[in-house]
C-alpha cells in the first residue's frame, strides 16, 4: 500500500486575515499556543489594542514570571514604522520581550533585531508567518522563527559592550596623559587622544616612532622601527646599528631596556616595560603611573636621540 503524501499549497495571507488588528490579532488572542509552541514560551493573559500614547499595541501578554510581552503583527513586508513602534512599546511599557510577526522580514530588520538582542535590554523575536493548505484543507498558519535571543547573541553583546568600555576608558587615559605630557615636554605635545592601545610620534627619521603603549595593568614606552612594506631587512639593520651602542644608551637612560629585534616580524623595537599599572587600574592611580611613563619617555628619547640623529635611514642605516 502506497502512503498518501499531501501537497502544500501557499495561500495569500490577506485571503485568510483581511485585517491585521481585526483578523490576525483577534485570531492570535485565542490561539496564543501557536507562539508558545514555536518559541517554547508560556504566554497567557492576552489582551488586544493596549494604548501607548498615540499608538496601540496589537497584543500584550505575560510570560510565566508575569513580565509583560508585546506582540506586533504585520501582514506585509517588515518596515521601519512598525520597528519604531515596537521599540517605543518596549520603552514605554517596560516590557521584557517583543515578538514581531511579519509576512516578509527584510534583511536589514533581521540585522537590527539581532543587534537588539545583543544589547541585552529585552528579548526580541522576529517571526515569519505564512498560510498554507494541504489538498483543500482549511488554511493553517505556518510560523518560522527568523531570529531571536540566544546564548551566542548575549555573549556577542557582552563582547561589544566590553570593547566600547575599553575604548572609552583608554581615551580618558590618553587625554589625562597628554595633558601631563604638555606640561613637561614638547614630545607628543601635538598628539590628540584616541581610543587605541597606543599613541606615537615620529622621531624625525622615516619609519621610527616614539610610542606610549598601555595595557589593562601594565604599560611601556618604545622606539618602534618599521619603515613600511618590504622593509624587514632595513628595519633589522637599523636595530642592529643602534644595538651596537646598547651600553651607552642604557647608561644615559639610567637602567636596562628591552631590546626586541623580533626576528619573526617585519618591525623591531626598543622599549621599557612598567608594571606599575594600566588603564584599568583605579583612576586615582593614573597620575602616578602616567608621570612614571612620561619621565621615562623623556630620559628614553634623550638616550636614543644622539644615535638616531646619526642614522642615515635611506643609505643602509649607518652611524
């Protein structure tokens, strides 16, 4: 005996529900289980047309913990107007979850919903709705989850927040450090604070920069040697020429330095590492840390400058 397999027939949504509010919303009010089954939620106490200012929410309901959930229906392609309404509802009603049911979710709105889930402010589900028949049966809804909250989206959101926090914190760090720099030396005095982990100024020779570098709990000053692409041989030659005067440089500086030729990389550097602290240490400690770095940079540049001035970078790095 051959098993009978029916054929799915797509039905126009407007042939099933003529109107979003009077059709689809009314039907969902008494059939909320179709959403519960799809999203594994326990929604109850459904109400239609809750007023929010000049707008009306299609449906409001509650999750198992009694938190408000809003549902917005759209029998057409997703649009900015409905997205704006949903965000307004979330804010005005202090809802914890939003469900947006649309006939055709646009790619840009899928991206926006994913970003909103990463923010952690609310759980946001975007659902595609279709209507189908099977060999003359009554029409039935076919719901597909397009995007929603997940452990991955939460982790991505936390990573973005951490990155933004680090950028803001580093910019405050550099702003304060440069204010102290300008009171002591002209070196780096014309630099603007950024949000990266380093700031630098050219020494006067091509490819050589004096950099301040800050980490979460440490920092360093350095002479960075990098003349650009295809310059590895030249960079190493310059490093070697300065390294010949290691004892003199360290004597003028007043301490040992880190001489890092970095054979596996194009660039090389000479630096001094400080473990006093970094940008994540208490801001009350920043002045002490920054003064140590600035004083170090002043001595560092004095120690290296005589030998850098003798470099002829364009002619083999001779001294």
